[in-house]
C-alpha cells in the first residue's frame, strides 16, 4: 500500500451541512476502495481561487490523506469527476521519506 493525498476544492456557495456531506461522501468513497488510515484536514478553510471556476471566486479546501493500492486511485478519480459541488480535485502519491 502507498500513501496518497487527495486535495478537494468544494463549492463555497453551499451551506455548512451540505459541505460537510460532500466531504463525508469523499471520505466514504475513498474508504469504499480499500483505503486505510483515512484522515481529513480542513485547516485551509475558505480561500480565493486563482481563477474563476464555474463562475465562482472562492472555494473550501480539504485534504484527505490515506493509504491504498495503486489500482484504487483510478476508480476514486473517475467517481470524483462526477461529484456535485466538487470544483477541483487532485490525488498525489506522497513520498515514503
């Protein structure tokens, strides 16, 4: 298993409960494909975007760190692509240092 970090930018125009539901759905999605040691970091909070995405200037940043098999990443990304209220996402492999 390798360590990964999934960065997710969530729509800032939805209420807190809907945003929490989106983050919970992302966490459940990651765990559905065999991820372990899943932790969500929301310390960045609301930030101004570098450029407008879907006519929005701000988004909430979340980082999900987990361990998973390399085959699970393609499945996770294919489902992240169609999630509502997720503006952008990026999954990167962390160094084993």
